[in-house]
C-alpha cells in the first residue's frame, strides 16, 4: 500500500447541492504517481468525501475532452451530486494528446484507480465498493479499465477489484471513432484503432456496467452505448444496461447534473445499491 503524503491539503468545505449545503472533506492535488512529475498536474487527483464517512462507496471519475482537453476540476459538479447520495468521488487528471498517445491515457487512469484502491480507506471510503466512471472520453477510459484487464494488472489489481463501471456518454468503438479524430490520439493504423477499442474485450466475466447517454447525444454515440450493453449481455454479463436520459445533450448531462430534473444521481445511486452485498 502506498503511503499517504503527510502534507496533503485536507479541508472541510461546503458545496452547493440544490438548495442544500453539504459538508465534505476534500483533498486537492493528491499525487497518485510518486515516481512521475507530469506537467500541468496531470499526475494529480482531487478527493471529495462526505464528512464523517466510513466505508462509503467511491467513484473514480475521469473528465471528458476528447483525450486532448479538460481537467479534473470538471469532476467537482459530479462530486456535488454524488455526495448528496452518500457517495464519494475522486476526480483524476491524466496526460493528454498530442503530448502522449494511447495507451498513456488509460495507463494513467489505471494508476489513479490503483492509488484510490490502496488509499481511499484513509478518507472514509471502502475499496471494496470502488467504481470507475467518467464523461465522454473519460467514460471511454472507465469502460476500458472495466473490460481490458491488462491495465489494472500493472498495479496488481484484477477486474474483480472494480465493483462496477459508470461511463456517461462515452465513445467506445475506436475503430469507428478514430476516423474523425486527431491522429495524435490513436495513430493512423486501423489495427491500432481496433486494439484501443472495447471490441477485443467483449467477453464474459466483466464487472457490472451502467452506461448512461442523452436523448440529445449524436445518433452514432447513442448506438455505440446500446451496442456495448447488448453485446456484453448477450455473452453472459447480466448486470449491464444502457439508459437514455431525457432532456439532455452530450454537454448538459454533466453541466446540469445538479439541476432539479437530473436523472443521473438517482441512476448511479440505484446502481451502486444493487451492487452492494
């Protein structure tokens, strides 16, 4: 187990959740890769936990931005929503293209997940109730972590160490998506695109997965989410489903997650309850 760095900033803060005020314990800019020193704090994560939490479920969250943009700060609004459900959230940075190519993004995501698994008990979380999630490109990373065991194996973890995955509006089938994306992400070789996709890893024995997408998402994105849920279910994974959220688009799924008509908070809380022994 990695040692908690003694000079971490741990604050009791108040975050708005609707009309309520929620007390949380927050640790900012925690270094999840002691052997690295990435520019722009890409080896750092932020921890949001309910004040006084003991054995709380925790979601490791990866921001969106096409694997080229974004920052862990984007996870704060999601933390606000989940904290109201008694769920902790850890928002992790990861290196971005064009500075790096696949698989560097998912390797960082795996390292962050392993750090949380090894250390979250110190913050009131339960490593046996560990989930991975994210939005858009970050949701793709979460899906890969839950489907391709090689990334977590580098940190002595197995897929069974993840209680479930919660990808929100991901792209998934890179062999389809890469054609219209920067070649700095997955390169120019179609076989490399396939290797970076979920496709080779659609097999039995995967963790539960809740795929969430918006009725206003692009048709191709909605189709990819439904396709993965269908394929995983057909091959024997029972706790997998895709849910369409109404009155949202790709952006407002997250930007409006604390609105009165949000559906994501309830979906996530129910999913986590279903996976709790």
